[in-house]
């Protein structure tokens, strides 16, 4: 599958992969910050943003989409940066095609299975009545019980086309059906290793990357380094954008031309 890509800048290629229910433009600040020295390719993963919809959210499939798209754009080998689901996708790319990945930055996720509330969130989104004239405020009210955080509701509702014929922009049914794969980690990668430069950045207020998760990350990525951003949660690039961008610029500055 060829994914939608926002491409900017010139130089060694770096691809940005967003998280669940997100899209490429969520990482626009990072893209702008890297574009002075890199060709930056921010992708909408399948069933997200402006990319095609299709069944299957296994990380092998998501990684294959990314690698096929970057190959079509003559952007391999490249650096990869992924947040959350995008981080797992980036890790899968590096493990499945290490020759295609020069450097790997993983934001607030680990190569492990998570059991979060994403299934309930997807179900709540599916339950929003898409009646003619639906407004974002009405949709937000429908999500309030399952998603009490107003900022998270606003993030989710970027995917809604309201109005007289409201629709979800994303492949919501495909995402809901694939939630076990999204929250999981593929057994098929159990013996894979990526030895290229790898940086894991997590937020100090996030529980997505624990000490045991770091041990698991080192098993797949033996050169891993770890960084924790103060006063940042899971959306660390939004909570501490300048600090996160600086770490990203430093990490990819060693990327060969």
C-alpha cells in the first residue's frame, strides 16, 4: 500500500510515523524542525489521515506499507521516528528490514503488549450517531463518558467530518477490528535484532516504558539508549515540544548524507 506522505526539506531522509488515531500533521512541528537538514517524510499510516483504508493492522502489514512507500519515494535507507503505534511500526520496520533503516527513534512505547482502554475508545467513536447536521460539540458530548479528557476528545475528533453527511475520515471499523494487533507485539519478531543506533524517549509522567520494558527493548535493539523527558506524558512531543525536537535533531544529526 502506498501511503499519503507530507514531504518537506532536503538532505538525508527521515520518516515520521504518528500514533493511534493520529495523522502526519500531528508531527508537523518536528517535521519543520528537521527540514533544515533533512528530507522529512511524514506518513499517514493505513486507515489514518489521507491514506487508504484496508483490513489488517498487524505490525508486519504496517511496516510493509511504510517500506513500500519510502521505496517508491526513493527514501531508503532512512532514519525513522515513531510515536506510540508509529513507534511500534518503526521498530517492526527496523527488525524486518534492517538494511533500510539507518537510525531509529522510538517515542514512548516499547516492543511489548499493552492492555489499555483503546478498545473502549474505538467503541465509543463507533457509537457516535452520525446524523445529518452533527457538530463536533455534539460528538464530543457522546464521547465524554469513555474519554473524560477534553484534550484527548479534541484529538480524536480531528478524524470527524461533521456536517450534513458526517463521516469518520479514518478507517474506524478496520482499526477497531485490528485493536488486538495494535496493542500487541508480533511473536514472529521474537528473534529479530536491529543493531543500528536506537534511541527510546519516554515521558516522566507516562507508564508506557518501564524498567522491564527497557530490558525487553535491549533484547531487540542492543545499542539502545534511553532518555526521559521531565513533565511529559505519553504525548511527549506535545508536552515538551522544544526539548523533544532538540533531542531529535541531535540524534539524527549523525545520519550520513
